[in-house]
C-alpha cells in the first residue's frame, strides 16, 4: 500500500499523489509560489520515493538554479548534485534533475523533427515570421511547454516529471494549446489564405479579402506569411498528430494537476475557476496547495478581545510592567499598543483568508497549506523545509 | 523627469500577484479625481478591474463609471475591426461575416498583430485626444516587453502597406517620455524585485518607452525602533509574559507572535527594497504604498491606494 493511501483507496496527501503519478502539472495564477512549489515537491519525491525525478520550470529565475545547486538552467536537464542534498542533511533515495524550458530551442527542435527535408528545415528556421513566433510572441509558449513535456515523458528517462506551467494570460490557456495548435494547422481558412501564393491564381471568392489584406499588410509581408505556412504545411501531418498525442497525455490517468494559490481574493478566485475548468474538461485534479497562509493563532477565539484589552489598557499595563522591564513607561506603552494593533491588523487578514478558504467549494481530496515563510528560500534545505510542510 | 500624471498614456505592469490592477485602478481614480478626463483599460481580460470600482463588467466599448472616468477592456478582435472600419473606411466591415472571420484569422496567424492592435488602440485614443489620460492595466511583466516592442518588430517585418504607415505614429507616441510612461509595480519580496529589475533592463534595451515610476506595493509598517525592538524582545521573558498574561486574563503569546511575525517579515523585505533602490535609475521615483490590512479589493482599497500614491507624488 502506498504511504498516505487510506483503506478507502483514496489519495489523501501529496506524498501518496506523487507516488501514484508520472506527470504532475503545477498551475495557478502568477505570484502564488508555483515554481517554488513545483521544485519543493519534486525534491521531496526524489528524497522519499526515489527514482529519477525531473522538475521542468518555465521561470528563468537564477534563484531556483542557485537553490538547486546547479550552475544554470538550460533546455537540457541537469542533475542536482548529491552534495546539495548532503548539505541539506538528507540522503535522497533517488535523483533530482532540473530543466528550464527554452521556447526558442524547443521550437527549433520541433521543426527539425517534423521537416521533410533539410532545405525546408533551413527555410523555416530562416523565415522572419518563424523567428518571431518562436522567440517573441506570447501564445507560442503555451504550446511548446506541453510539447516539451510530451517529449520528456516519451523519452522514458524519468519516473516522475513535475512541470511548472507558463504564466499565461488565462491559467487554462496552456491546456488547450495542443488542441488549438492542431485546429490552427488543419484550418480551411489557413489553406485559403495561402492558395494564391501556392497557385499564383487568385480565387475569385476570396478576392476582396486579398485586396484588403494587401492594403493592410503589404504584399511582401503577405508572401512571408504565405511562405511560412506553406513550409509549415509540409510538417502538417506530424504536427497535428503530435498535438493530439500531447492532448491525450494530459488526459492520461498517470497525469495529475496540482493547483497552487494563496488565500488572497484574486488568486483564490482564479484557483476556483481553474479547478472548475479542469474538472469540466475531465482532467485529473490531484491537489490544491495553499501558500503563504497566515498562522492559525491569529484566529484564536480569545485573541481579538485580548488585543483590544491590550490597546485600551496600554497606559495602565505599561505603568505596572515598566519596573519589571527597567524601562520608561511611554516606550512600554507604545510597544504594547503596537503589539495589540499588529495582532488586530493581521487578524483581519487572517479572517478574510479563512472566508476565502470556506468559499473554495469542491476542492480536491488533497489540500495542503503552507505558512508564510520567515526567510527566503536559498538552498535545497529551504525547498525541503517547504516540502515537509505540505507533503503529508 | 515628467510628472507621472502629466503623461497621457501610462502602462502599468508587474509580476503576477503584486497588485498591478489595484495600482492601475488607483492611478486612474487619482487622475480622474484631479479633473483629468481619464480612460482606464484592462488588457488581460481577467475581468476583475470592474471589482476595483464596484461596477459591472467592462467591455470594449468604453463606459463612464465615475465622474471623469471611463473604463474598457481590450478585445483584440473588436479592436482590429474598429481599426479597419476607421482606417479603411469600411463601415460595413463587421457585417461581412466571412471577411471579418478571415481577418481575425490573419490576426492570429500573423505574429504581432494582436499585440499591435492592442497598443494601437490605446495610442489612437491618445492621438485623437479623446482623453487627457489613458491608464492601462497592461500585461504582466513577462509579456509587456513583446507588447510594447510590437510596433518596432512589425516595422521591421512589414516593408510597405498600411500597417507600416501605422507603426510610425505609434512609435512616436510610445517613444515620447512627455506622453508615455511605464509604471512597474513590485512588492518588497525577492522574486518580484528580481523580476522588476530584469524588466527595467529589458524595457530600456528592447523598447523606446520611458520608465516613469516604480511602485512598491504592500510595504509593511515599521512597528519598532531599534531600541524598542530590544524592549519588545524582553516581553518574551517568562516572568514578563506571565505578568502580561495576568493583565490580559488571557495568553499573550499569540499577540507577541503576531508582532514578531510582522517584524521579521518586514526585516526580510528590507534587503529586497534596498536591492530595488540600488538597481533602479536614481531619476526614477520609487512610490511606496503601505500594506492594507484587508485581503479583498473594492472601491475602498482603490481609494486608499490612490491616497497613498497621491501623498508619494506630493499632491
């Protein structure tokens, strides 16, 4: 029996969830600690479950590379040196590897794989439109992240892959990316668009369109677009088949989604929406991780009244406490007032958090909560400390 | 340095979760309150800008939501259609279904078209002087550079045609520091500060947009001076704590823990604030917004942030 798995067969901890899956996709809105959560849980899996664990991040922050004790990130995975674990005082059962998603390199690899011949490959890679799509523009990252995941999974080099998802405009964009990409390349409109450039005969029905398009974009740009798509169509079959396979993998029962959020209003709202969308699209939602949650003592039933008494009675209490502290009454009074106010202020926020937590309906079986950490995470030990807090 | 609210086009960006929309809403409320005809535009249609003004969902058609204040949300397809109708004098354009669909398709096929119709619409509102101030709740810091550099990128890709003519005036508006400015929002945490410093570098290197200000959001109050902090520490001594418990007729521990949490959190953030200051051009103002001890957003929070910004800007 997998640890953490109860008699009912349900999975009740991240520990059990990660033991049961091969792909964990970590998602949520920006700034909620997604990357850190992905790295921390991957490290925990490497330590406790063993095998070869890979964390793929889209966040180029040096901090994570430093924390993992690897010089830098690239598209090629690197192993976190065993020394880093030794320094953190643990002996891992398995290996931890890390890779960063380089969108440009991944696109180039995709073209090389699907191009029918060397000449087409070269022309695509040199096309100015391609260079823009692959390097600069936003939506292409969603697709390539999922594509890279597929590749890593099918290589079969890892027992568990934990993926940190790209910061999309809309948190669900990336799961739809493979379907959108397949749709795009099989579109009738796309074929219409490139017809005149392929046949050099303008289809009558589409003439007004070309006139307008030509006025807006100019014919050079239009023919650049057309060339790009004509070339891309040579890869059409492979590309669409691949996009479908990626989509199947996301729905596979070995794949699970972990939603990360804080209990601030906006991220919590987005997490709720995200949970709904994942469910309605029949993805497996394994866990919800709530980061930077204020400590429970702020909700102590007597705490609010005690804080009020402290603020109201600060002058009197200070008079009696000052001799004990060998200090002036005014400064003791000020400190007591600040202490009471700090508690009351934080309590307001803690209550708002508790209300957000209540409102998160239909949460997955596993809900893990991590407090606001009092220190930044600088090393593997820090990641593992966070991991420990959410693992069981 | 041109005063922030004297600029006519202000893009507000920042890492996700730092309060970008709050700051954009507050700047718009501030501008409107100072008598400027103001448009606030939400670019990434999360649709929560409306919450900050306690108003219904915003749409592409701008809507008056307060005196001097109009709100809209960006819709690239509607923007493209409006652009075509205006520039190509095709008033019936939207009615020609298949043709409109085709152009939407071009917009998704040709890279940069979406970005440029977004930036173009905003520049156009400025050029036509429909508003005194346009405040943009822009894309997150990961995307803002490709958005702001789209006119330049398109300018290089497209050699002739209307689009080429169009990028010229956009670049003029974006590149004029008296007209356009970027506001980067950060919180004094490690990642947001690192990302902001990186953004500042990229904006300078890859766009011609001027960095108008850095807003540091959610700055915790300093509870104690150094000498007071030592005294506060002594409240944790067993006999002092015992007296305090007796005074309160209740354990004082949670109260002391809460204050300690605030002190340590603030201290760990100080170094990030210093890093932010050190890494930012001294000519760029850093505007501090205090942590609001509420975790929701609404008109009240918008006004509190606007007041804090007004104080920082010397109004």
